[in-house]
C-alpha cells in the first residue's frame, strides 16, 4: 500500500472512531432516559439526543467520508486492506449509500420524536392509554415511510426495514421460514393441548420478594460469566441491554412481585446479549465493528442462554437449591415439578413471558402486523383492533386492555419496525448453534449440571462473540455450523423437549 493510501486509511479510521464516540454518548443518554432520568428533563434530553444523533449522521454522510470511501473501495485498494479494515470500509460504505440522501433535519426530528415517544409509551402502557400514545406512533410511522423513500425501496417497503436489523433479509425469506416453522409447531401445540399430562404451576403464583429476586438475578449473571466490572444491572419498565463499548455493557430487568420467573429469564436473556458484546475482541473496540453482526445473531445468544441453557433440567439441577434458599416458599416443590412448570405451554398475552413454543406465534403476529402497516396500508388507529384479532386467530385469547395488548412492547415507540422477526430468527440460529455445540462438547449437560458454564462462554466467544460485526450473519452461521440458517433445528429441539415434558 502506498503512503498516500495509508494516510487516507488512517484519516478514515479517525473519522470512524469519532462517529463511534458519538454513538457511545447517545447510547449512554438513552440508557439514562430509560432507567430513571427525571421526567421534567425529558424534553431537553430529547433535544440533546436529536442534536448528537444529527452530528453523528452528518459525519457519516459528509463529503470527507465520501472522499475516503471513493478511494478505499477501489478494488485494487480494497484487496490490500487488512480484513478488519476492509470490513469497516464496506460497512461504512453501506451506511453511506443508504443514508446520504436523507436530510439531517429529518434525522434530528425523528430522534427527538422517538426519545419523547419512549417516555410517553411508559405512561401509556401503565395506564392502558392507546389514544394518548397514538399521535406519537402515527408520526413515527409517517417519518419511517419517508425514510424508506430516502433509503430506497427494496423488493417491498417492509424489506427495507428488515434489512436494517438482518442484512439481506427479505419478506419472501421470512415468509418461507415461518411457513416451515408453523408446519411443525402448530401440530406440536395441538398435541400438547390435547395432552392430559399438564404441569402443575400453582406454586409459581405466590408473592416473591423483589429484593430477593434482584439478589438471585445478580447471582445467576455472575454464574454465566457476566463481568460486573464491565457492566451493571438496573431496573426498567421493559428489560434491555445497552452495549456502549466492550468494557461497558449494561443490562436491565423488571421484578414482578407475583412472578419469580420473569426477572430470572429476562436477566438470563439480557445477560446473553451482554456476554456477546463484553467479549468482542479488543482490536475492534472503538470501531463501528464493536457490536453484534445482526439482531438475529444477537437474539440467538439471548435466547440460547435464556431458554436452551436457562430452562434446561441440567441448569436447574445445579441452581434450584439456590433459588429455594432465596425463596423458602418453594422448599416443598420438587425439582422436576419446577422444571416442568417453567416449561409449560399455554397461550398467553405477554410476549416476554411466553413459553418457547408459542413465543414464535407472538413474533409472527407482530411481523404480520408490521407488514400490513408498511406494505398494505394499515392505519395506526386500527392497530389495537388488528392486534386483538390476530391474538384471537393465533392464540385463541384476546387482551382485556391495550396495556397487555398492543402497548406491551417498547419497540414501536423507538421506531424499531422490522426488529421483531429477529427474535424468531434468533431462536432458529440458537438451536442450530446449540446442535453444533453439543456435537463438539459431548459432556455439555454434565458441565451445566455442575454449574461449570465457563467452557460454554469460551466456546461461544471463540466461535461468535470475538468477531463482533467483522463477519456477516451468513458467514458466521456457516463458519460455526457448516450450513446456512435451517429452521428444522428449532423444530427438532422443541419437539424433543416437549415430547419428554408432556409424555406425548
């Protein structure tokens, strides 16, 4: 590489690091906004977020960035770059091409709106006040539609949004894998519904001290390898993880007095996200590659830890006595009864508390509604009615209010349309990764039953975490498992698990 190209590369890397620094500051302010920032400060904070986001956006689409990318993406230059630098250039080029036609003032307006909207959503959810929240959502959808026009419509308008969270994902592809999944899962659910061998769950409907829930959540996070010197656990209305940099990855959970399992599994879920980002290779720190490669792969890690490890019998063989020590009211409940109870299958209204089987139906409902919003002209005012009808169709139940219905998730208040499909993709990726993990680690169940989770974290770090965004999702899943995404692994896993639990 000649001296001029080397200088251009170094200048590009400095600019990319500057953009990443803005993202970290924005992430910290967002985290604060959702973990207890004073309400009277929300309007000013929202304006600050809008200003910072706009400045980062201007750098990303600047003439300076354009000049660097024009030089560095020349084929003869690109092939001379180190793998990490080449991937960073390609990532910045994709973002530049997508965003360069968007007016900065639109970005600022959108960021201010969503910051205010997320706060308004918290109140609306608590009060089940869709009418009060609807104006925010209407404006968010309107702006999102404008952004799609700026970004450029892919096969459909909704395809453009899917691609934001899972590169190259299309409606056609999601429809195909969801159809394959439903063909296996619906008959399984029918068998379970017809089974007379239902788990007893009454002992889970007790009062569980939130302080003890917090202590147990902290204990479990330490056991799975979450580094508290590189993160912290807080409480929020909706659990989430925020990766500021690999040395600062924060998570939240929510403690429900009458449901001890909610905080446990949300802590495991967010802990899975956090392990991914805490264990990204140090060489990527401070770059735009120091994050998960896609939301589908990210969700594969949260769902793997939450469900495939955290809801397994070996896991509770080791940790059930610890839970009983925190909650003596479970002292008379046998391990197997507890295990079956936390894996019961039943139609429920709340996505984050759904069992592993019906969870995917919650996702399909949201995916179909979002398609209707962006491809078929569904209006925001009609969302509650559509939501309730879909729940009746897919799960046979209907919400009694919008707080447990259309307002239950934070995602739409932040404009995250196109995200939900990532959860089910994550389940599929997780099952496929777990299949490979079992082949390479035959004593996996014994390790889990002994509370020796470190080899699992180390394997995942070696295969997935350390790469951050330096590999694409398809490159990653192919390298780890030897094949592209295959939904059959998830169906196989669920059929085997529930056949055993329900004696089908």
